[in-house]
């Protein structure tokens, strides 16, 4: 396992590059279906890499409940994507940016479920 987000990102980028090399070097040794699958996997990895980069840029963001207004540290986004986003007052908590926090922006409240 990667110890830091930067190490995790570097490993993902190496895998992405290795898959590209494999696809290019294989020539006719791989079926079109397998070459297509490698291309799809590279595309998925590109999305994950982009998400990890954005998360690194967004350090300090928080989660906020739109019903009661409670806030939590954003924490490990990868874990939340795998295991589910936290809930409060029966709703999924909203990811708020550092800019929203600094400007004191408050989204419109939701009504509680009955």
C-alpha cells in the first residue's frame, strides 16, 4: 500500500503508463477485445488519477450536513468512495470547499424526513 497520496498517485501513473506501453508493444499478439479492454482500463485509471489530483488540491475541505449544519473533516476520500459517503440526519453529507467555508456560504437547508 502507498503511504501517502503522492506515492499512491505515482503508482497509479506508472500502471497507466505500463498499460499504454503493453498495448502499443503487443501489436498483433493480443486480440482486439483484449486491446480494447486495456484501453478501457487506462481510461478508468485516468479518471482515478484525475480524482486523486483534485483531492490533493482540495486539502482542508469539509463535509457538512444540510439539515443540522454539523461539519466533519473530509478525511480519506478514497475510503469514502469505496465504503460510502458519511450520512447525517438521514442524508448524505455535502462536500464543501475551503472557499465556501471562508465566504461563510450556507446551502439551503433540507427538511428532515418524517
